[in-house]
């Protein structure tokens, strides 16, 4: 069973920073792509950022230049450094990983940005 445990969410003022972490554990041979998605109230879930096994990154236009995704393969952990946060970044953030031809999701962590 594969488990994803997210941490680092919370309440922050606009312009502030937060760092999300997602640790993956369980029985799997190799983690491929890792990423973060978010879902604001009343809106569909959307891609925030992804990072491949080789380290190639991809970002939503709305977060480019403000967010940085990274991974530590020795710890099976993916991070999302979020700077210059805006009120529109308020959402539940979900970790997503691909492993052994399957996709796994974390339980989500709330990020609230006050203006």
C-alpha cells in the first residue's frame, strides 16, 4: 500500500511564503513523476507543478516565478516552495505521484492566503 503524507499548509498573509512537503511510503519499485495540484472552493482541481524523475519541471502559468517544485529521491519526498503568495493561491493542495503505472494522491493540505 502506497501512502502520501502532506505537510506544511496553513494560514499566511499575502506576500508571504510556505513550503509544502509530501513524503511517499509503501511498496513500490520506483516513483516517476511527482507533482502538486490544487483545488479552490467551487473550482475544479488544477495542476500547479510537476517534476519528473530526471528533474524536469513544469509549472502552471499562474505560479511561474513564484513557486518552486523539487524532489529528494533518497527520501521519496517532493516539495513545493511557495513565495509571494496571493489570495488566489488559497486552495487545498494535493500531492500526486506516479509509480508502477499507477497514480496516487495525498489527502490534501489547506493553504489560506489572507489579503
